C-alpha cells in the first residue's frame, strides 16, 4: 500500500510539470514591438521578456517592426499562427486610435487574443523654461488671447500625444497649432530649442529632460498622480475633471491562440509584474496598474477605443492631418 502510494505520488509529481509545459509553446517566443529600440514600448517588453525567459526556460526575443504608429507590427502578429510563439506588445496607437483614423488589415477586436494589460503611463504637458505660461490655467488664457497661434508638437499625426492635445482643445474651448513630428526625439529637440512652445508627450520620453531641468512639467494626464511625479498636478486637478489621456501597453497573441496558453501566460506575467525589481523599473517610466485578467484587458481596450473614436470624430482628426 505504501509502495503504491509512493509510485502514484511520483507519477503525479512528474506529470505536473509535463502538463504545465504543455500550456507553453515549444521553441523560441517573439515579442513584436511596433516601435524602434530604446522607446518605452521596447523597454517594457524587454523587461518582461527577460523575466519570462528565466521563468519558462525558453528563448524570448524582442523583435522591432517599427512604423505606421505600431500598426505594421499589429498587422504582422494578427496574421501569424496561433501557436503562441509570436506575441504583440499591444499599444494604444495600434489597438485603440488607428482604427478610428484609417482602414487597417486587421480588426483589433477580433484578430487578437488579449493576454494582459502591462501598464498605463500618463502623458506630461511640458514646455521649456522660457515659455510664459507654466500652469494649465495660464496656458488656456494664453491660447484664448492668441487664438490659433500657440504651437503644440507631437510625435505624429494621430498619435496618442496628438489626441491628448485634441482632447485639451475640445475641453478648454481653444484653438492652437498642431505641429506633427516623426517621433518624440526630433519634437523634443525643437521644444527645448524653442521652435515650438508646448507638447503633451509620454512620461517615458519626457522624463530625462524634465529631470535635467531642460523642460518643465506643467501637468500629467491621468486622473491620479503617478508615483514618480508626486508634485505635478493632474489635468483633472487643474480644472479639467475626467481628463485622462494615457499611453498604455499590453500583451496579446493572434486570435487563433489557445485559451489555455493565454491563461498560462496571463498567470505568469502577473507574477512578473509583482516582482519588486520589475515594479521599480516600471515606476521609473510611470507605468502603473498593469496585471489582472485577460477579460480586464479586453474591457479596458474597448473603453479606450470608444473614447478615442469620439475624440477623433469631435475634433475632426484625420490620419494625414
């Protein structure tokens, strides 16, 4: 009897990791990022990839397919096999904004298997030290006194930064000049140099310049203050209740991916997001509130899609504007 119990226990012990392994894809896993190396999306993907590689004992490679506000990468992953070997670092641009602005070769609602929300970051309303208005109230007054003359840069037409500006214009009842750039880098260079006056840019991109004193953070665009910016007021605190214009990231696979694989990945990524060193790294970039179920991520994306579709319609934003 004792021997039979021992044998049964041994079989169960061996079977557990075998069953567990069956819920992971065989071979290397790629996390496809729709932006260049070194940006916020890329950095967060690599942090998670390194942890999962150690946890799963599987090679994980971050592959950058930059261009078209992340939609090239999303289109690519949507049409891959559902074996779990190719994942998308999903982004607000490709999953929530672009569908309201252009015809896509994928449907963000039906062509992906959401896995988990990785994090949400505020944008920062920023200017250089020489600008006259350094509070939201003063900036609104400046725009009203100089209609259509105050300039705001963005990382490109239809980007999350551009739509944060459009939301601000709608809620404040102001007009301003939108100056699109090909990415945050050249835009920030001109902002520092005074060629443009203001911008809503990602906390990830703006933080080094704010910390160095080359830029001033006027406000942040989540309804709560980021832990890394406790002294910068939110837009809601600055007279715009309900103003929330974030950049967010998640992981998703092709729609054909099995529910069991997605569930296993969700469980393990939630563990990664709770690791102290990961939490510390994410906090540096203002990335908060990741984790939870795939259903939570799905519902979050649906709310975001509806919100930005309305902003695009109300502000008459066009893809080539």
